[in-house]
C-alpha cells in the first residue's frame, strides 16, 4: 500500500468520525461510499472492509459491557 492510499484512508476515517459525531449515523454509512469513490473498490469490498475495520473496537466494547453486567458465562457446564 502506497503512502497516498494510506493518506486517503486516514482522511476518510477522520471525516467519518467527525460526520458520525455531528449527524449521529454509523461510520459505515460514510465509509462505504468513500471507499467506493475514493479507492475504486466494489461495493462488496467496501462493505467487507468497513465491517472489518469496525468489528474490533465495537466487539471489544460490547464484550466489556456484557461482562460488566454479568451476562457472560466463561465456564460452560456439561449437562
């Protein structure tokens, strides 16, 4: 990946974060079209990339919230 692509991805991420904060929409609504138009990805590539990018932070926060409320069973019993 060249430096121009990395710069474009950073700009897309910053703009998605700012617009999502102002408008209150999910980042994927902004990231997917930006990846399609700015990096010439197909719609399916852009959707997969968006899901991959958002999975880690969203997944970690979700597991943390469920763990704090006592809704995760780390020990499975065989019955």
